[in-house]
């Protein structure tokens, strides 16, 4: 398995899998030369390969940043548009109004979301939404109980004992793992110099006597000496015996090196400044910071040595030592006040930030003479920082601030060394060691700044973050010429690292599979018991007349009237048990006139609102010009039109009522509703079979009135089977049409080269075709259902969508790696030998775990976008230009039920859990990412369902929302 490191993603042109060859940057699909696309190419699912770790980490960091940005946007929008994000705290009636309103800050909404119980979810969000939130809790429990043993036990066994294809290079040792306690003890040995603490002056303010100041200075420089010595020793070890391992680590895991260094440095600085006056936390923070920075410098020394520039490292160290010594002596002997440097260095440092920002987009800026000038400027700036910080240690810092002084001085030395090394390498025609101060580092700067104490905190923060900036932006792309074998490091803890025919490790997976099955069954049954209790309570609270009404379909022609149906049911029940009978009417003329009335009412309301917004000037009344007519007053025109249509509606309604009473048939349809005097008789009727003919007298529980699809009630039962068959054909056509469409999108995405953003693009491009199509699939499916499936209720439409969309995603998200492009051939092979299917699954699925890791991480972003309710906010802002805020909110709601409805959302949640359960035993990281996904769902949707969305009470009527748990 080989990968060209020039390809930052390791996922496209120069990728080589087992059984393939690479020639001149192009690949053949197999040993026979066949170029037929496989499942990976068709769906965008790429098989595991070297270089995936960088893409995964890039996507992980990017996704996390996008989720954080969505949360920030949500907090801002929530404070500006409370009707969109907190409407349920103001709605009526009072019994369903949410009693608490979270404060408009950064964290109150998360606390309120997590604090709500299942009973509160049922009350304020409806049973279906409550069960969807319970599904997230169940998923978290399952993934926690599966993920921990998988990650701790199986991950460790795979890593150390797998010896498979993923293990191409050894991992770098933790240089400081066995030496953490020694520097801590050495640094702590300077504690006797803390005279103010011994004398009880821990709260001493200002500068003490000369002896106290000298003790403080000795302590600071003693700590810095230990730090520099540890850094020099680490650099020597990394450039010497550990050089192959270190260089291999940088080539294999560049993103881990960049982002791990940044995060570790930020954490170390936080610990140092947060506990600077708390022993031994302060010394632990210093040890941690020293370990991180020493390892970073060691990596730089190893790389330089591998490139034949090891002597330059020693030269840079000597020059740095001479400069530090000379500038320190000069500052201590000088009587000058160097406080002015704090204000002077501030704009110069931000000049480095600005140059770094430009060099991110124009890398050529940091080459040639300009790059050399900037490196000289950086060295000069940190020489000035060295003077300034030394003066602060001698004159300004308080005796309790030895941790701050040590950090600043140590960072000045490290930054000065790195700039000098950069200068020497450029003068020796080497390439740049770092790219200066990117946008991400600007964020890191502001995050570190608040932890810096002192009168000039902002200036002091700059050297603290500068080293993190350098190492996190280290350019490893130039190391492609180093002779290092690349392995699939992302699979080191997964089953992909277990060698074929391993003598014992595969047997361990047997008990692991049993554990997964047992945990899933136990948690599912627990949630099912909760659902049954909640549904029982919900049914008891169902209001009349819905609870006492049944829907009757397939009424024979001779019974198609209210009186005849009542007479028929009176024979089954007593006449006193029936309260009302209503037969659906066929009245197309009345429906057309009523639609015209609704349009006229809306137009009148719009022109009146526009005129009111203008201040209702008498000389500027709105006008309208009807077709084939002259311009006239719009308000008077639409008022007349409304009155006209009202009269027509009354006339048609009277005509329909008269025709309905004339006898069976006519306007009377073949479906209707029968209302009983109590709920018991309605339950008995719904469970009774009234006819041997399966197409007549079909009785079922009635849906909520506002949820009925009246057009479906007109379709004759005899025609429904034929229409449903046509619907099945269209759904099958959707499956067939997916393959070329997704192939086109995927090829389009992977052929685009975004230059410096290619690594970021590679994290998303392989999944674009699949995700784009899956986002449109619910709309296509719901339209097929509404045209041909005659579901009669929006809730039942959502249930049908959930089932079909779930299996659609099972096929194209999970099964596509096994099915491949030739679906017919796959079906034939399985039909010939069904027992072969498990072997095919075992062979194909483990090679696609990296894709599903990226797929789960990308789900976080979709949840973050849903949290912002950007579609509803956009509609609300647009409608607010004309309508009042309350009317604008009504126009902006509800969400698109095709994609955001309970059906498609439940299907997506279920498929995410299914991915984690299937691939979690193959890749331990899968359970962790899925757990984070469902935690995000619990927090985000726990707020939206309760405080923002309208409750979906009617969905639980079908009793089939439990299907998400099965």
C-alpha cells in the first residue's frame, strides 16, 4: 500500500490498494486491468488507505469548529428572535406552556435542555418527539457500554498484537512519559527560595526588599534553566536515536502533529496561568508545557537532521545562547526603563500575524528575500521581547509571579531559536520551517490572552502563543523525499490491523459480538417498556371526539349515505351507542370555490397590512389591475371578491347538503367517520371485522381531524392496490436512478483541486454525492406516497417515509460497500448461495470504516445547522417586512416535513446507531463518534423540541413510533 505524500489527502490519483498498480499517477482497478467502477466509486465510499488519518483529523477539527460556530450563531439568533426559538414559553393554553425560559447566555439553554425529563418531553413536545429524545438516550447508553470495552480492550489488543497490514511503521515513543516526575522534583527543589511563602507573605503586593527580589530572580532562572536543559536533551534524542521514528510520525500523522501541538500547548498554558499560585499545580503545568515544547523542538531537530541540516540546529542553539546571555546581562546592568517596549512590540507582533494571514493564501510570500526579511524581523522582535520580559522579572513582576516569568522567558528563548534556525536554513537554501501565524493561530492568540497576568497582559501573551503557532503550522509536505514507509495509521486500533490467520485475536471478537447483542437487546427492551407506559397514558388522555371516532372505508354503494351507515352500525351496536355519522363528500366545485375564497382573503390581508405599514395615507391606497380591466382600489376590490366567494361557497354547500340527503350514492363517497358515545365502543369497532370481503367495511382508528389527507379519502379501495403497485415501481426506479447520479456527483467532487484547502476538501468530497442525494430522497419518496399510496393521514405518511427511507439508507449507506455497481449480479450470487452472504459482508465491510468515521462526524454539522433554524429565521425576517411578528412566525412554520419531519429524522437517527453497532466492533473509534453524535442530538433537539418546535402530538396515534426502537 503506497501513497504519494504530495497528495495531501492520500485519497485520489496516486492511491494504491492491495491488488492494484500505480503507473504515472494513474491507477488500474485490479490486476486484470478492469476499469469497472466498484461500490466505493459509485457511492463516494472510499476504502481504507494510508493518509486517511490526516483527512479524518482535518474533517474532525473542521466539523467541530462548524458546530461551535452554529452554537454561537444560535445564541445570537435566539436573543434576537425569541418567537422562533422560545415560542413555546409564550404559547397557549397555559397547561402546555413551557414554564421556564432559559437566560440569553452561552450555557443556560444547554442546562435547560439536559434537565428536562421524559415526562416533561411528553407534555411539552409530544410523545413522538419525546420518544425520539429517549432514542438518543438509549443510543448513548448502548454506545457507552459497547464503546468503552471496544476502545480500551480491543483497541489495545489490535494495536499491540494485531500485526496486520495497517502496521507499517512503529509509533514514536512518548519521550517525556517516563521522565515527568524528575523535572517536577527538580523544579520543586527551588521552593526554598520562595521566601515570601515561608514568611507568610503569600499575598504580598508589590516589590519586596533586595534579598527577596534576588531569591525570586534565582527561582525564575533556575526553572528556565531546567526547561532549556530538558528541551536540549529532548532535541538531541530526537535528532539521534529516535530520528527515524520521529520523522515517520511527522509524515504519517501531520495533522496530529499540527493540531496536537496546538491543543497541548494551549492546555499547558491554561494550567500554568490558572494555577500559577497553587503548588504543585503550577509546577505540573510547567512540566507539561516543557514536555510539549521540548517534543516540538525535538521534532524540528529530527527533521532538519534528516534533511542533512543537523549542523544548523547546533549553530542556531549556540547563537541563541549567546544572544540570550548577552541581552540578559545588558538588561540587568542597564539602568534604563524598558517598559516602553510593551507598547512598541504590540503592533510589530500583529504585523507578523498579518503577514502570516497573507502567506496562508499566497505561500510564495514566505519564500525568497521577503521570507528572509520576515524571519530577521521575527528574531529581532523576540530579542526585544527577551529584554522586555527580563526587565519585568527584575523590576515589575511580583514575587508570586515566578510561573508567569518563567513561561514568558522560556517562550522568548524558544521563539528566538526557531527564527534563527529558519534564517540559517534559508541562507543555506533550505525551505521554510514554518508558515507564520495563520487565522487559526489568531484564534489561539485570543484564547490564550486572558490567562496572562500583569499590567501589559496582551503583549505578554504574544510570545506565549507564538511557539504554538509555529509548531501547529509546521509544513510537512516537503518531507516527501524522506524514505519512510506509510501505513494505515487510522486502522492501528481497528480490526484492519489484525493479520490474516491470527492465532487467537479473532476468537476474542466472538464474546465481543455477544456483548453487543446483549447490550442492544437489554437497552431496547428497557426503552420499549418506557414507550408502552407513555403510550398508555397518552391514549387515556386522548380527547373526544377523536378518541370515540372510527374511520370507515370501502362502504358499499347501497350504503353510501349518513342514514344508511348509521342504520348498518345500529345493527352491530345499539342505536344509543352512535352519536354521529359523516360520509366524505365528492364536491370538486365547492373545493375550487373555497380555494378561491382563501386566496382572496390572503390577498386582502396582504394589501391591508402593506397599507398599514405605510401609515395608511389616504392618497396612497394600494391599487390592483385585474386581467382585462382597469386599475382600481385593491382593498375595495379584494373585499368585494371575498364577499362574492363567500356567497358562492354558501350556495355550493347548500347544494351538496341537499344532494347528500337525496339518497345513497351521488356526492356521498365510500369513506366516512362514525362517532360513538364512548371510547369503549370505538375500540371494539376498530378491532372488529365486519365483512369477509377485504375491500368493504374496513374500520380503523380515526386520525386527528387536522391531520387527514382528504384527497386520499376519495380514492376507491379497488383502485388503491393498482396505484400502490405503480408506487413500488417508482420507488424501485429511485433505487436504480441513484447509481449514475451519485457517480456523476462523486467524480465531479474528486476532480476539483482547491490548492491549500485540498486537505479540507478531501474530508468532505467523497461523501458529497451520497449526502446530497440522500437529502432529496425524502422529498421524492413523500411525493410518491402522496400520489399513489393513499395514506389518508400526514402521520401515516411520516411512518411510511420512515420505513422506506430507513431501508433506502441501509441499502445505499451501509450495503453499498457490499453490493457494488452490479446489483443484479449480487442478488444472483446470494440467491445461489445464501450462506455466502456473511462471508461477503466480512470481506467487504472492514475496508470502509474510515468513510463511516467521516460520515458520523459530518452528522454533527447537520445537527448544528438545524439548531440555528436558519430556514425559519430567513422566512421570518422576510415575512416581517410585511406582516406582524406573530403572523410572520406563523408563515415561517412549520419546518419542511419531508426532510425535517419525525419520519425522516427518526430514520437518520436509526441509521447512525446502526452504523455504530455494525462497524463499532470493527473500528473502536466508531462508537465514540456516534456517542458524541447522539449527545449533540440530545442537547440540540432537547431544546428545539421543547422550546421552539410545535408539538407533534398526533403522530403517536399510530402507535408505530416504536419502530425506531426495533
